[in-house]
């Protein structure tokens, strides 16, 4: 994504936020305060928001698809996904939780060895905007050490847990050399009842992104923040279907968009 576009989006976002906050200060109406609160909430949680600074979303290359898997490594689901990706000769991006990486070091190394990209998804997956600055720094730094020491390679990407962020979260990531990364397609694979429902949602999202002229940065889950061995059978089955149905698409890893 061009830096100038990110920079102007960020500047425009900051201006919008400042304007919103200043109108809340000058007007005592509940409506103005509600508008400012809504703007802040958008900046913290919306994956597409650039109000707190740029995040990597997806470039204007509508054919490209980036599969990303969060919350692993998971000793059951991750190896099955790796087998599947190898079968289709597709590379993906895995955002690892630091403490799961320490529990599954061989699996983390396998992800990298098979050509996939590894990113930082914090040490223990908290809601970072609710954490102290000390805790935020520790969550990002400890995860980076855990992952880099395990895979013996630098980590370039950070995806905030739940996508929740603040200016301090983004600054801390950048100070560690990490590009903050969100997404433009989330499959809700943790809550959808069937693999077909996940597949349908992903394919519709890819088509929507293509109509808008953008690549797809797709979030799926090989793990779970609460359960290191979560059952991700449906996500694996949906991934198999997506890889078959989109077999001619150029699948890329997120670092190719840096
Ligand atoms: Zn997560």
C-alpha cells in the first residue's frame, strides 16, 4: 500500500478525530459527546480505521488473496492446515500467540520452514487498549522474543488481538520494527456453524473486495485465545474448499505487501 495514501488517510483521520473531540469540548450536548465516543470506538476496534495511524490492510491488486491464520500454533489444526497448503502449493501468514509458540516450538519452526510468513499476535492475547503501557510493551516485546528466538528469523508483522489498538499500541509495534496489520475480510470462523458457511462468507468477501478494487486480507483461525488445542475442523475444511475453488488465484503472504 503506498505510504502516501496511508499517510494522507492517517492525517485525515487525525483531523477528523481532533474535530470530533473539539466539538465535544465546545458543545456540552450529549449528541456531540456521543459522536466523539463513536469516533473513538471506531478508531480502536474497526479493522479499516486509520485514525490512530496506518495499518496494513490490502493493496489495490484485486486478484491477490492473502490467507491469514490467527491464534496458533495449535498442535491439531496447524499441522493439518500446513499439509493442505503444501498440497496446493500455497503460502499463508500465521499470527502466532507468544505463549503458544513457546509450547509448540517445533510447529512454529515448521510454519517458517514451509515458506509461510510468521507474525506477532501478542504474548497472551489481551484486549490491549485496556492494558497499562507497561503491559502493552511486555505483550509485544515478549512475544517478539519468544517467536524470533524459536524460529530464528525476524518477525515483521504485528496483528493486535481482536484488531483492538490505540496510538500507543501502534507506536510500540513500530518501535519493534513491526508493521501493524489488520484485515479487510473476517470469516467469523469461530462462530459460524458449518464449513460451508465459512467458505460462503469468504468467497463473498473476496468478490466484494475485487469489486472495490482491492486484494483480500482474510482472517481465519487455526487456534483460539482461550484454548490452545481448539477444534478448528470447520476452518480446515473451509480452507480446503477455498483453495480448491480459488485454485488459480495468486495467493500471497502479507509481507509481500510491505
Ligand atoms: Zn486473535
